[in-house]
C-alpha cells in the first residue's frame, strides 16, 4: 500500500477576507467619518507599508481547475455545530480525537459532509478543489464558514483489499496529524474527516474551520412566514452584530436581531423570498476596539438547498477575459455597471489612482498577520481612506476582499463577489459613486480581488440636509412635549453667507461667532449657537435647552468640510436659536 503525506492546505473560498470577511474580518462595514478619522493610516504610513517587503507567502498547494462538479450528498438536514454522530470507523476516530482535545476541537456533521465531498473530489483530481467550488461545498453541507483548511492524502491499495484491512493501517497516522494540528492552533476548531475509495485508489481527508459560533440546530428551509431563524452563541467577544440575506439576483435585506437576546447570545430572523431556491446569510460581529467587522457565520439556506448540488462554471466571453491589470479594471468597471443598470441603479466610476494604491498594498494585506501592529485591519483602513480618490469629498467608504481561483474571466469574479450579501452591499449600494479594485495573486495558489467603494458628498443635497435637520429637531421637540421650532429664514440666509468662510480656511469657532454676531445684530435678540460635525445628518443630536423651551426660533445651515489632514469630509451643521 502506498500513502501520501497528510499535510495542511488553506483553502480560501470565495468571500471577503480580513477587514471585509471570510478569513478574519467581516464581509463589509461602512465606517462613518466621525468614528474613524483618527484611526486611518496617513499617506506616509501607507507609503512606508508599500515600500516594505511583504512577509513570505505560504508554499502554494495545487488547486484543480474550475469545472462542473456534482456533489453526492446526503447533506445534514439542519444547520448546526453540534457533535457528529456518524458511526463509520474513520468518523469515530475523528470524533475521539476531538473529544481528547479538551474542548479545542469539535467534530460536526457539517464538517464531516465537507470532508466526504472533498474526498470524492480527491479521487478524481491530484489537486484540491478551487475556492469557488469549496464555497459551494461548504454552503450545501451547512458549514458555518467557507474558509476551510484541508488535510488531504492520496494512496493506492489493491481493490480486493477490504476497508477493514486498509483503515487500521492509515488511521493511526491521521490521528497523530489531527492531534499535532490541534495542539499548534491558537483558536478552537470544528473538524470532520472522511475516507473514500475507488478502484485501487483511496483518499484521506480532514477538514477544519475556526470556531466562531455555537449554532443551535435550525432548519435551512423558510417557515410559513418565509423566514429562516438562527440562534446560538458567539465564541469570541463582540460589542455588536448584524446580518443580511440575499434576495433575488441583486438585492439584500437586513435580518432582524432579537433585542431581548444579549450578546454573546443571538437570535436572528432573515426574510427569504419564496421564489429564491437558495439564499446566503452572513452575520458580522464587532469585537471590542476593532473598527471592522468579523464574519462569524456564512450559511446557505432555502428550500432548494439540497436539490441544487451541481456546481457549474459559466461559459467564457472573450470580452471579459484579460491578463492586463489596467484592462482588468476597465472590464470589472463595465461589468459592475451592467449589474447596476440591471438593478436600476446609476453607474459608478473606477478610481484609477486609488486602484493603483490598492495594488501597491495587496501583497502586504494578504500576507500580514491580522493581529500584528501593521495587521490587515490597518492596511484595509488605509485603503478605505481613499487618499487617492479624485472628483469629490468622501462621505464614507467600504472594503471587501474576495478570494477565489486563478481565473482571468472577470465576469466569473463578479458573480463570485455578488453571491455574498457583503459583495452586493458594497457594489450595488445606490449611493456608491466610485469603486477601486485590484486583481492580485494570493497565498496558496489562489487569486484575490481587493475592492473599495466610496460614497461622495453631493452638494446638491445640502438644502435637503438642512430640511432634514429642521424635521429632526421638530420630532425631537415633539418627543420632549414641545411644539415645532419656528424657522428664521432671513437669518438662515445670513448663515449661508458666513459659512462660505469655511471654504476659505476659516476655523469653526470664528465662523460660528460671526454667525451669532450677525443674527443678534440683525434681529436685536439674544442668540445662542452650536456646530455639529457629522457624516449623517439623521444622527444629529440637540441640547436639552433647545428641546424643552416652550418657543424657539431657529436657523440652520450646512456645509461640507474636510478637516486638515483628514481623508474623509464631514457635514458641518450650524444651528442658531433665539
């Protein structure tokens, strides 16, 4: 009998990584200017990172070409991270090694399913499944993430030998490998193992994922209301969590988190369209002190999940294929805008200089220790800052990293991106105006797309923003038991004139003082004033004295302003009251 070495290979399935998804940090997070300006790396910081050699990449593992592949099943009937009950000798060995790990490992039916499907693939291929196929396998098996590490070994033994003769010869070596791997890992894991034979060939597989969630058993099939309900416990610290589900070809919808359930426990309800045979749900969590979310749960649901077991590869259109980096951005930009037009959205432009910046830092992002001083979150925030975005003031930005197969058909890359709620949220947001993108090689013989998107301020909306502040003030006064504020439109015109000094570099306090003087001298009445910096006028808060006064006359003006040395701009809301 011949048996190959059983080593570990990291397979990054399609999804956002680090400061955006399936590997370390969550799929996508919109960060508002007032919350993150001080955390953005400066231009100089990014230049130093780009000029420093990236850490050495892991040795590349062979990855099979993408092709049509049908899964065998059966698939676990429920979504769960509970212990596996499989009774075959190989699965029993894996469960025993997990039980001996003192809680560091857990054998689950989902990961057993993953290992079984990969073992079937290994009998036909001398290489591991590519990322998109791995994501498909993970989704159908109910694995809680598509970032899976594999141990795969192939061997030969005469077909006449029975499994009962072969397994005693291979199980001890696999058990030792599992024990060694579990001891070396820094985080708890879920794992599964499988043994498969065909003719004179056999394959041994164990598959594992970082354990981010303990998921209670749940049906992937929507209930009578069309909802899928998931509940469980996050295994790591989290200050907040959110979730979205795909709907139709282009849309996503938020899932509802039960406010009565406090983290780390969670219970969420996701609305699945009846006409969608499958849908993807992503859950993000924010750890204390981290600005970007971490993907803690990524599952496929729907009444058609078990039936949709064929992974297919779309036919190639030569117009979407290129090996030239500059041309790839043009192709991706055109494909994104085709999708946006189909979704009834305005087109976006590709930020060429910012795309160059991403490419200069892609290697650093993909190979850096996520928790190091110059970790992935720092790199991702530097890219989100958009220092090289031209054509307007940035209101907010997003980051997403998608890992998949080495494939120069960018229509496929876009489809892999839009399979995830995070990808749709980033590229199909109605208010996004610019995107930047860089295709790049990734560790493990894979490839990646790094995306950023930017929401730019539209000064044509300043008048609407001012009206929104007036409306918000009236609602706040109503909640406090007071009547509507009276608008001083002549004074508002004076505020507009004084606010122009902001564009000439004047400071906020001198401008506010000029407004107060103008209002008081013009009306002869005592005047008070405030200025608020925000990226979203719907969040403006007002002082209690403004809300509880029986009568108040107010004037409001808004102006865009980028603080010195800042990457993003804010809206300055000036309020004067009498």
